C-alpha cells in the first residue's frame, strides 16, 4: 500500500456511502414496482457484490483506520446485502423472509441510534433503512403488497440520501448542515 494512502479515510467512507446508496436505491425501486419488469430480486447481483462484498471490505478498512462506527456500519450492512443477494431465489416461506428482514432492521436501528448527532446523511439514511426493512418485513408476514411498496419507496429515498451525501462529499456540495462538504467535513455533515 502506498504510504500516501490511509487504510480508512473520508474517501473509503464516501465510497461506502456510494455503495450503500446505489444498493438501497436498486433494492427500494425494485420493491416499488414503479418500473415494469423490475423487481427487488433483480438487484441481487448488485446487492451481493457492491452492497455485500465491497461494503464489507470498506468496513474492514474503516476498522483498520480506527473508525469503529463506520466499520460496524459498512461491515454489518455488507453482511446483510451479501446474505440477501445470495439468498434471492431460494425457496423460503414469507414468514422466514419477513423474520430475516426484521432481524436486519434491528441492525439498522442500532446504526441509527449510534449515529446520533451525525446529521441527515448518517442518522437519516440509517433511520430510513430501518423503516424500509421494517415495512417490507411486516409486509412479508402480512402478504401486503402495498406495505412492501411503501417500504420500497422509503428504501429508495434512503438510497438517494446516501448517494447525495457521498456525492456532496466528493463535489463539495451542501450537506444541509450549514456548510459544504469538503475539508474535514464528511458526507455525514
């Protein structure tokens, strides 16, 4: 590794938010049914490799750099996306799928609580992810397509927020914290 590049930094965190944003956006839009012939299961490849493997590796880099919060978030979410992506298409009951999503919603709830004070792009993204997984999990138990679509929309908004936060960090756009992203300011505000 080049001595000029740290193992975990604002750039790995930004990459993590981009990976999370794109994966969440695909997952969410797939659940909404807004695009003909596109379902959440179509996001399995993206979820496995970008949301799963890439996020997990980014999480390990964040741990190595001493950033336990981002390390936990990215590694934990990487494990979720990899498990979800590789499990798509396997035969399981709606109740098992619902339980899976509700259990991972607990991780999102933990990340939401742990990111208190980090601003819109930290706590907001994780909070929206929690609501999305909760709604889609309950929809699986209740066999309720409307609730699943609502959860998909919440997931898509979470994906857009994560994407915008990462893009703002790279482009030095406003992060709605009263300052532009850039020197010392990350996508989390």
